[in-house]
C-alpha cells in the first residue's frame, strides 16, 4: 500500500528534524540526501509534513499514524488519493468517511467530535490572540498556505499584466499585487527582469506602508529594515525620500543593498545597529530628528505561520515573553529621534495582542496620538495577516 512507504519517509523526515530552522530547509536537505526521490515524491512528502504540522496540538496523545491520518483528512492539498487508505487501515473513525470530500470546516468539526476535542486543544496559546480574531479564524488561517505574491512597481503593473497574459500565466491581480499559485516559478516568466517589474512580497506586507501620507521629501528611518521589503514599497510611492535603513544584522543589510541596486534606485544610507540596546543615532549622512519612523519589529510571526506551520507546534510562551520587551525597547529608543508631529508606523506580522494593541497602547501613554490601526490580509485574501498602526508624536 502506497501509504506505508510514505509514512516511513515522513517519520524519517520528522525524526531527523531538529527544529533549528524552517522545516522547508530540512525538506530540501533530506531531498539532497535521497536522490531517488522524484519531484512527485518530494511534493507529496512536503504536503504530508506540512499537514502534520498544520494539525497543531490536536490529538497529541494519539498514536502518530492516527495523527498523520487526521492531518491528511483535514489538509488534503493534493493528497486526496490517500483518503481511502486512511479508512481501509482503520486509522480514522468510520463516521468520518462520508465527510472526506466535505468543506474543510465540516471535516474539522467532525474530527473534533470524533476525538472528543475542542478548538482550545489546537493551540495552547489561543488566549494570546488579538480581540480582532476568534480561535476559528486563527485555525482556518493555519489550514492553508497563502498565495505566492508579487508586488509590481506602480508604473509597471499594466505592463506586467500584459507580459503574464502573453505567456498564458494564471494570476489574480489586486491593484499592483499579483497572486500566483503556490510553487509558481516567477523566474521562468521574468528571467533576469524581476527587479525591473517589482519584488516578491506578500499582499498584506506590501500594503502596510499605505497608511503613510507623505509629500515625498521627508526623512524616513526604516528601523528594522531587514532585506528592505518595506523600504522598497515606500520608495515605489515616494522615490525622492531621504531614506535611512538599519538592522541589527549586517548580512541582511547587504541583501538590502543588493536588492535596491537591482531596481536602479540610489541605495540609502544603511547601518547595522542594535537600537534596542544602543539608543544612539547610527547615521552619518543624515542628522536627527526624522519625519517618519517605520518599525517593523521582530515578532512571533504568528500571522505568517500558515507558510511555516511547524511554528504552531514549536512556539512557546517564553518566546513571547522575550519578544515583547525587545519590541518595547526598539520602539522607545527609536522614538526619541522622531520630530514632534512626525509619523510613527508600527508593524508586525503577528496576531497576538501583546505584540500589537498592547505595544500601541504603551505608545499612547508616552504621548503619541493614534491616527489609524488594524489588520491586513488573512485567509480570505490568500495572504499573511499583518498588523499596522500609524501614530503621530505630539
């Protein structure tokens, strides 16, 4: 039976996974060591491993073959041909058989009933969710990976659409954002021209900067710039800004420099600095204060876990306890370099209240005024979930 071979391979992959990095990288490493695994094998194994992690903490006391069966029942993702095996081997209650092709929500509720569980068993930290979300929303988001998104240059969107149509590529367009099916190879369509048209960037992530209403000449500091996704989105709207970028990681700033060079735009001054522990002005070409602060702070990433479902099982409250004071320190230390009346854009890819609304509340208590806040994206958009809040320094 095909399922037996797949199970043994899944156990080999999971047993050798050390959780020191994304499971996607572990899968690639496993494939390199097993050259006999063809492309179909790799696709199925990735889908099975991801399904295993999407199961979260459900049935943690069940035998692992039953848990994998439940994962395949819920998160089929091209694995529907194994469904009959699950019931032939009696790995799942017979009562679920008639629901094998039902909507995901019906299958999920039926599994909970069959195993005498409730939604709280899925993830032990559901109480950390923002009041904006229900447990059902969080679980539904984890049930499927978002689209593969590409943010085009605003002036290139129509041209890109024509290129995609000419090559008969299936896509969904939302303004300057283009969604493709997961696994889509953009390089095959735009060889050596990707940077001309835009960047790979999630729909919600690329839209976070839309709250900024600028004249176009302001001094802007992207405090936690990483590889420059938010900076590029801002420059696409306001190419003449006086932009500065920083991050605690020198290597990732080199990626930022390379990405911006590819666009043909001038590379902004960028410095590696630990603003959380070193509250000093890091730049030499510009002087403080700045007109705009953008803080896309380090966070749990819980709004993106549908891409990295292993995080559902690996996350611990200790991580949140470490992240929250780090975020607060970054925000506090950066805020001193913002002029009065300046704009502060706070961003996370988290759905946890402590990382979002609570941090904004602390800024309000420090004298900031809230202009607008809220969440973007989510499963209905086929995107990650991000939080953004625009404040003004009074």
